[in-house]
C-alpha cells in the first residue's frame, strides 16, 4: 500500500482537473529550453583556467527568474501564467525528467568498466570528504549565528539521503531539521549554478581530470551533470575522453548516494555532534543559554 507521504509527493502531477496548469508548465519549460539552447555554450578565460557556461546554467537562472515569487511578484501577467501551481507541478516532474539522464550515464559506465574497477578504493575513500565539509562549514555556521541548526546544515551537502537521516533522528521541526532543510533548499536553488561554474574552472587546480570528475559526483544528478559537462568542456585538451569523464562522475554520483548515507550515519553525525560541543562555546553566539532548553 502506498504511504501518505509518497502519495502527497506525486499528487501535484495528476492531470484530473489540472490540464491548464500542466499546459502552462510544459510550455514554460519548452520556452526556457529553446532560449537556453539558442544561447549555447559560452567559454571564457579566467586567470589560469576557464569558465564554461552551459545551457543548463541558463535554464536554471531563467526558471528562477520566471517563478511566481521572483519576477512574478512584480509582473502580474507573468504571475498569472507561471503561478504557484506551475511550481508545484515542476518539482516532482524534475525527478521524472532526470530518470532518462540516469539511464544515459549508466550506458557510459560500461566502456570504462575496468578503469572504474581499478579506481574502486578511490571512489570509497572520497566519501571522507564529508569530514572536510564539517570542519569548514561548522565553524562558519556558528559564526553566522546558527546554533543546533548548524549540525543539520553542516553535516554534508544535504541531499535526499542526509535529509532523510536528519529527519528520522531529530524530526523536521527540530533545529537540526531546519538546518538540513535550509542547506537542501539552498543546494536546490544555487547548487547547479555553483557546480556548473566550479567544473569549468576546476582544471586550473592541476589535478587529474578523472579525479575532478569523481568530485563532481556528490549525490545530486543535476549538480553532477552541470559539473561534469563543464569539466569535460574545459579539460578537452588534457588527453582524457569526454565520455570517460562523464562515466567517472556518474559512477561517483551513484556510489555517493549509497555509501554517503552510511558515511553520514556512522561518521558524519558522531563527528559533528562532538565538534559542536567543543566549538559552540568558542564560535557560537550565546549558545549555552539556547541549547540548555533543548
């Protein structure tokens, strides 16, 4: 039997009585795609590297701008077309739209199978990068005034597996739940843009393109796609095939979704809770008075 949470998640894409909203959603998406593809890929040098701006990046920016809460809040005719119903429909449809992308990346893995097996330990060990996230983000979160919200916000980049772990352990209404939800929403809105730019500039670090492609796999299909395609375009002259970069990124993304969950449960959460107890009195703002009642 389907549980209520799953049913509620997919309720917006039902077409009964909602054909007008679906039509406006798909026409808006089609318009965004056409405009983004007409702009095309733009590459320009920046310092020792180069920035690669992909159509995916333009699509994200255009989608944000056309939403009812951005330009729609000041342009009434736009708000009547791209209203809140369009946003509600687009959210679950994004998951469905990414499924063919997952299949495409799956087909890229086979040609690089033996290379991927040889790099196996590196794929697993990269999950310890979560600890780097904690060591950098936790002090910053405390300096910004977050209290126990910083535990949920800084334990990882907070995609769906982390959101589920924190929600199950603390509850979504808890400070930790608010923290992880804040990072999740920030990543949803800005993550694709950030990783698209980062992937284009990454070769300037001098690291091997395959190591950089593995770093693109952070558990989000849209972020991984933006990062790896930008990286493949920027690292074209490094003697590494584009398909190989994409396959390493796709495999890394798949493994991150699996091993990243256990890394958060077994390593990330124990480490960040202990670090919070140590760092909160040093970096926090009146944390003792607030935490005492929780």
